[in-house]
C-alpha cells in the first residue's frame, strides 16, 4: 500500500540547505541594450586565431578531452617556470578552489577567508564540509592580514588570500603577506587567489611565484577568464608543490576542461603579448575611472584589478538601479557597495555621468 505511506523527503545536508546563493552579475534583458559591467569580464572578444582554434576543436566534440590537459599544462609550466606536475587545470579557478578545499578540508575544519570578498568562498567552504571564518576588511577596503593571522586556530586548514580582492580592488603587500606566512603554521595551506594578477601594477604587491617558491604551504589560483578573456570557456588552474598538486588533481572532476577550452587556452597563451596589450588598455581605463571618480569627490579604494569599488553601503541597490536606467549594469552587494567592471570607454562615460549626478553624499 504505497499510497498509505506519507513519503519523507530526501534530506539535504544542512550546510547545503543553508548555502547562500551565488548571485551572477546582471544581464540585459532580451531585446534591451545595456553595457554589462557586472561580472568582471574582459570587454574584448577572443582573438581571431583563438576563435579559429575553438571552431577547429569543436569538430572533435564526440571525443573526451585529454583528461590531464597535457598540452595546456606543459605550456603553463613553461610560461610560469615551474614543473608540469605543479600545475592542475580545472573548469574555472572557482572549481579548482573547490578541489583544493576537497583535498585538504573536512568536517569541523576551519577556513579563514577575508570578507567582503569573492562570494564563492563561503559556498565552496560549506560544500567542502568545513566552516568559513570570515575576517572583515580594514576600513580602507583592504584585506586585514593581521586579523586573518590572528583568526587561525588549531582547526584551521586553509587561509584564503584574495589578491587583488574582489570586489574592493586592492592587492596585498609583500611585507604584510610575508608576516602572515611567517605566523601561519606550515601545515596550514595558504591559497593566494590571483584571478586578477595580470592587472596588478602596484610595485609593493607580491610576486605569487616567488611566494610559492619560498613557502611549501602556498597554492596559487589563476584563470583564463579575466586577462585572457575566456570566461565563457571555463579554464583556471592551481600552481603548487607537487604533492599538494597531486592531491588537488585527485579530487578534480575527470575531464573538467573541455577540448575546446584547452585549445583556446593554449592558443591564447601563445598570443599572450597581444592579450596583455589589451590588459594594458584596461588598466589605463581603470586609471581614467578612478581619477575621474576622485575628481568628482568619491573616495575610491586603490584598484589593482579590472573593476572599481564604490562603498555606497545601504544605497548600493539604488545606485545600481540608477546606473541600469542609464544603460549600465553594475554589481551591487547589499549593504556594502557597488562593483563596477572596467569595460568599454563608452560604458565608462555613461557610468561617470551617473556618478556625477548621484545626488546623495559621495563619500565611499
Ligand atoms: C577572486 C576570484 N577568484 C576566482 C574567480 C573565478 O574565476 P573563474 O572560475 O572564471 O576562473 C573569480 C571570478 O570572478 C574571482 O573574482
């Protein structure tokens, strides 16, 4: 009598049931035109040679990709001056972060994260079964590495350092990072999330590869989504000591990077000179935005990434709505601020009109 039994629902893990939703950047609705400055994307389309490589690779879509992305891994190792065994690719660096956490964390473990920072962190930590320990940013929207070091306990397995910090923009400084690394036990993994590393121009910012060379407990996370403009194809990677890299590889989704994505990344890496010229143009546009905002009276943190931060607090949603009405989609973080990606100069002009008109007090 199946009908007589009240069916019980499949329980979700409590950590999963309580997960905060990852909120993607706003898109223009169908048929509407708007500049999309809401997802830290690269405004430039892939180079023609990359588009051709993508088209060619599509012809092999009936085959599984090379599971270990051998060609891409070798090209990255060559470009970075590390051994191929130290590089682990994955379906975007956000997935690689999940694999890193899966490799080292379990129930009851703690992961120290900065906050506000990349919104995937609390989700990834909860999915790994661990507990996120968020450490507030300083008043000038920087990571508070002293407080993060102080938050490390016997249960801490990982400390995540987002540099430059998404969504506020500043990069950490070499000296403060070294102080953190000196105080964190050597069996605690320090993840340097360098998704925006190619946009960094601050001479005080650390060189992640040097940091990795000097510390056995460091992992770098990087991506083809930002500077290399391949966000839609999902390719990221970790660089770590071989033993840790092997652990990350062991937890990775099999065939996590498609053949199309591997080919696009390899060809993009080969065209790094051209692509990094584009990064230079984005950095110049970032400087234009920050300078103009400051001239307009805004207090804007130093940005080392491809976005700028307006610390609008409770007025973030209202500002985003006003920008959308003017044709610019930005990313509000309720109660904290608004992140604006650096995109096309026309979009900058529209945004700067909105910021100039914004009537409420302007201190960020
Ligand atoms: C700090 C940071 N890390 C990682 C990522 C993930 O990038 P992807 O998964 O596209 O490689 C992002 C994307 O916005 C980010 O801002």
